[in-house]
């Protein structure tokens, strides 16, 4: 597991995963949906495939949303994921929100 300093981007040779804590996240409220956002704009490497927050592992999806102009699409998508018991983490990178998803049922963990 990689622990990266978000300000310097210092990591070991693997960029597969990143460990952060809640102090590294911002809260975004859009159309009645609250989401945690990790700012990866200063990270000089490619975004990690996994982000671990407080022992919970989120996996990068192919889904992305524009930072500006995401409209009703993103909040509705997040609502659908949460209705199915999945947790969503957004990561801001180059004017887009990358989507990380955690499905507690897929890895056998109870929330």
C-alpha cells in the first residue's frame, strides 16, 4: 500500500494505491447529495487505482464527471449507487471528478 504526501506527491515505486484520512478530503454538496472529494490536482503521477480511507478501500471506475457542469447527472448517479449500498468517493483531477467506489458487499465486509 502506498502512502503518498498529497502536497509533494512522494510515493514509493507503486502508484496502485494511496492511503488518506478524512483530513485530506473536502465535502461537496450538490443537488442535495453530499460527497467526499479528494483533490489530486497536485499529484504529479497518474491517479492511483485504489484509495483507502479509514480502512475502507475504494476502487477507481471508468466513470468521470465534469467539475463544472455535472448538473443533475452526477447527483442522480451517486444516489443510485448509495441506494444499492455502495459508497462513492470523488477525486478532482484536471477539471474532472474521477469516481472511486466501495462495495462493502463485494468484499464481504459489513458497514
